[in-house]
C-alpha cells in the first residue's frame, strides 16, 4: 500500500466522523518535544533529527490510541465514542504510514531512545481514575492537546525536514490532523 493511499484513507477516516461532530486542552506532547530538542543529535528541524521527528509522531499516535481505546471502554457519550473510534482508525493509519515513511530514517540514523514522558503518564492515570462526564471532558482535552503538539511538530517538519519522504508525509497529514482537532475543540466546548 502506498503512502498516498494510506493518507487518502486517513483523510476519509477523519472527514466522516468529524462531520458527525458539531477551548483547547493541555499540550501533552510539549514535554516530549522539549526533552528531545535538548538531545545533542544532529539537527534536522526545530531541534529534531529526522529520527526524533519520526519517534515523536509514533509516540503521539501511541498515546492517542491508548486513550481512545480507554474512551471506547469507559465512555457512554455517543459523540465521545465516535471521536474515539475515528481517532483509533486514524492513528492506526498514521502508525502504518510512519512505518513505511520512516524506514530510511531508521536505517540512516541511530535509534532514538524513548523520552520518559511523565505528563502523558499522568494524563493516562487521570483518565483511568475518571468516570462519566468527567472522563469525557478529560479525554477530549487530552486528545486536543496531543493533536495540537502533533500538528506543531508536523508543521515544523514539513517546513524544514531533511528526509523528503517524511517531509511529504508530514505535509500530507496536516489537513486530517487539523480537521480532527477542530472536531475535538467543538466537542470540548459542548462538554464544558
């Protein structure tokens, strides 16, 4: 399957649930980005090597998947469940896209060790403890924050990344990510 096919499927998976949806959250990806920017690896963009950018996207996708699966298990709000299902499908596609797009990056640079991200762990602990409408609000805020960070990383990398395939992938992912963030913000406003 080509990257273009995966990205087209990603855009469709975002557009359909987002049209059924109708405040910003904490930027949970910011801490990971700061830590990675402080590493002394060769710079590609925004303080990140190609491998670090790749890892940030994969790590954000894992966080979004984990919290979306929790929402599918815990939430009884149909709109939250629709968002969680859409995010799950979208992030699985992003993960597969990044596996393909990042193949040359992983071979060309040493593997980046995962940054310990206590902020993400704290978010997941709060989600595990929350129930009912409180869970729904926390989930949507956490998702929005993670999407904001993911969008910032993709925008920065799309402007100045070194790996042409990853740069193109970052640019092509942006519209779907921005659409999902808009749906999350609208739901956050509705939930209060």
